[in-house]
């Protein structure tokens, strides 16, 4: 009888253990159906006015995907934030903190959102096999995925920015042959970011015959009287302004003081937001900027986000006047690319959380053609984008906006393309030099077979 009782107790204990495991399985399965997407934000510090709407756009789109579409093929997204203040040390610290994933989900893609942070993470991301998506910042030569397998300067590099700006000037002049003899001055943030366009502009000047003038502005750019006095003396036909933060409104106001027409100034990507022109006041009217993130709230996906997220009080925005702004739309665009890359990866690896290697595959096989952009409501907001091992940029075009005193209006005829055919050989040459310096054996290009 004692033996029977012992057997009954053992059976009951085993049943309890089994029941406990069974109870844990649904929770584990639920965790496995969630995709971790960490956000390295900058909501405080010198660049907070830029970062706040950027991350609001990103989060609002991710929330829309969860609440309206039920996730990516049923896989819900979850995220947390790590504040970088746009500082390299904090950006690297955030990356190290989140790279291992969370709640059983790996990290499919990391958005550094800062040129210095991106460059500091280039080699780390390869070792950790986590792709970096660096829209409109980062190393231009990272276009070559054979050498930079985990860096994706998708959509618009600084070289494409410079070339598209020159092509817009050519459109206004009546053709590329009309560039010959023009004076084009670049007023740039005196940093590696600001200097990034010097090489392509020198090549474009040699090719098309315009005079390339380079004028540096020390950070942060609070006083530019000497630079614009030189502009007044040199009398360029156009000024290409590559600023960041306070430098841009100071440049616009100083240009007005010396009498340089503001509608002959084209700002780069990070000199083309509402936050750049509003502080300039009335003298900012007519200012131009080139961007892959056109402003506006009339795009179909923005209408959906407004209906399902903003109007229901679920937006991350505290100041709703930023809805549809350049920076807000840039956050939406980045989130679209990340979501579509994960969706692409799921087609190969299954409807489950994606890891970094799989995210890399998803990015290198991403194809956002016009049909897909219309399907997700991003036609006109996002340019057609096709990435590959050999081409981690895929786009290379921007739209030119003009400030009317209250809002941006698109004034270019569609997307202004860059001279990628001219620039890519030099970009690949620089990538090859990097590979030689770092003793990297480039990956084979599967499309070359």
C-alpha cells in the first residue's frame, strides 16, 4: 500500500511539472511572436528639436502596424528607447546595451541616427551581424555591400544629395550644359559630415565646368559674418548649404543681411526642416532644400496614421503642428523601410521574429517599387527603392522644397535623381581602398554570375 501511495505521489508530481511546463509554453510562444526593435533616440540635448519629431514618426508608424495591421504577418513589434543625446559615446553604449535582444527576440535592424555614431558602429555591426540603416548619413562608400555587409546608407547618401542639388540647379538653368561657368559655393559644417560632399562636388565641377567654392563654418555656427562677407565678395550664382542645428537659421539670416537672395540657397538634408527655417523668421521665405523626406500630411499613409493613431490620442507627438513635418516624415520613412525589410525576410525565413543576419538578407532583397509604395500608402513620400549586395543605397534621389513663410511646398518635378553612373565607380574605388586597408575580403556579388 505504501508503494502504491509513493507511485501516486510521483505521478501527481510529474503531472504538476508537466502542467507547469504547459502553462509556460503559451507565454513563450507569445514572446516568440514579438519582434524587438530598439530605438536609440535623442530627445534631449542640442539636437532635441530634430529628434523629437523624428522618433514620433517612427513610433507612430510602428504603432500603426501593430494596432491596424496586427503586426508584420501577425508578429507584433515592441520597442524601448535609449537616449544618446546624439553623442558618440552614448550611442555606442546604447547599441551595446540592446544588441543582445530582449524577451527572446533578437534585433533585426539598428537605426544609429547620427553620422558619428554610425561610423563608430561600422565594424561592431559586422562582428555582431546587426544591420545599420543610415538614411542620409553614414559612410557613402558603404553603398558597396561587398565590403560593408551590415551598413545600409539606404535611399540617399551625401554624395547623392550633392549631385541631386547640382542637377536641380541645372534644371533651373536650362540643362547641364548651362552649368558651365557658374559659381556654386558650398557653405558647410566644418566636420567630417560637412566635408563629405567635397569629393563628389569636385568631380561634378570638373565634369560640368562650374566653379566649386568651399567655405567652412566652425561648429555650432552661431556667427557666420565672415563667411557671408566672403559670399558677398565672390558673388556665387548659388549657395549649397550643408548645416546642422543652429547653423542653418543663422546662415539664412546672415545671408539676408549681406543681400544674398535666399531663393538661391539650397539646403542639404539636415538643413531642410521646419525647425531650420522657422527661427529665421520672414527672411526665410523662398529658401530651398533638398530632401528624401518630403513634408506634407496628404500622403495616404499619413492620412491613415492620423485617423488611427493621432486622432485617437495615441501619437507620440506632443506638439501636433509637427505632424507631416520633414523630420516626422523622415521617421515614418525609416520605419517603413525597417518594416518592409522584416516583411521581406519573413518570406524566406517564416513569419517569426527576425535576427540580424536575416534582417540583412531582407534589406538586400528589398524592392519597394511604385506598386508596393501605392499599396502601403507611401507613394510620393518614399522614392522607389531596390537594394542589393552591390548597392546598399538603391535610391539616390530627392525632392526640392521651398519655404513659403509658413510651410514647405514641393517645387521640383518629381524626384531629382543624382548622377549615380558618374559617382558609383569612384565610390566602389573608395570601398576597395577601405577593404585593402582593413584587410577585408569582399563578398561575392550573386548578381554577377
